[in-house]
């Protein structure tokens, strides 16, 4: 965090993505969607982050505003957000308020299945810019709390308070989430993008199978089947998809490493 002193007012500015608060992330997401110039974006973001009255902000001076704005330049680079500041979201109707709970930092409590489904929506949104894909992505990651969680959490090793993901409940939950503030949903999208971006450095061989080194286009599917003991039936694949995403990625990384070692040995023998 960077400390800022404006007269008698003391403020803290984030110096990395993971230092953003919930309010700051939502503000950032809203400004991203406005298509502002770089200078206008930084000034508006700085004013929002300092959280001071406009008459006080004007006393800072142009040079100081520029210098402070430069400290926020990391927000214009690749997203590296892996800490989730948006833990809960609420959808409101005339009859009730629904609360949905999100994943832990770095999505440590997510299954491989929900991760892959969310990534499909992320890729679709990046291609089409259709808002429905963000709504579905949020509906995949944010789900109601398990019944009697305050008791159940003492009798399970799982830290995930969310109900298990099921495809049949997605459409209904997406309709409720569609009415939530767009800035909140874009903030969640940025968090998920940051988690996705953090995976290739940790599991380089898994992502190498997507085309590098002459691997087949269906390399990822082959690796998943190998984790399912070579079986492609629903039960075996569901076991993999319902497993913790990081446990699956560790297994995939090992299988991919073995695959590339085999390819290298084959080439050396030719």
C-alpha cells in the first residue's frame, strides 16, 4: 500500500491487484466499462480511491495528481488479482433477498468442473462481449450457502460453504443474478481472469498441451481421461470434474510432464 497525506487527511492507495478492496474493485470495473482515455481513467480512479471531497482533491495540484496516478498504472496492465474481495452478492426482488457466496482466494475451494465451465463463459464473453456470459460465469461461481452450514462445517474437512454446483440450477440462478449491479459482476470477472492468468506459470506443461511442442489439440481431454484411470464413462469423469481444481491440475501437470518426456525420448531415438 502507498500512503498519501493531504493536509490532515491520511489515505492508503493500493500498489498491487491483491490490495484492492471490494469497493475499489467494483469502482475499477465500472470505469473499465466506460472506455475512458488513460488520463481520464487515472484521475477518476484516483479521486474514487482517495475518497475525499472534490474541493480537497483540487488542492493536490496537477503534478502530484499525475505522480499519484502513475502509482495506479499497474491496473492498466495484465490482471493478477487472485484475492477475492467480493465474498457475497445479493439479488433483490419484491418478495425476498437472495444471498450468494463466492469462492475463496485463488478459488482454492472450487471444483475442476466449475472452473472449466466458468472459463468457457469467460472465453465466450471475450469473443462476443455478450453480457449473458458474465451473468452465467457469476452464477457458476456464486451459489447459496449449504443448509445448516454453521453446524456442518465442524464435521467436514471442506471449507466450501456453497452448495454443490449443478447444471440444472444454473439457468434459474442466472436470471436472478442478471439484475445485480454490472460493476459487481465485472469485478468478479476480473477476479476470475486473474486466477486463470496465474495458472500457466504454476502448471506450464498442462497449458503447453494446448498446442506447443506438437501436442495434439485434444491433449487436455486425453489428460483428464488419464486421471480417470483411462475411463471415459460418466462416473469416472464426474469424479475428476468434482475434485478440487488444484488437485486436478497437479495430476494433469504430472501426466503432461510424463507425456512430454516420452515425446522427447521418442525424438532422441529417431
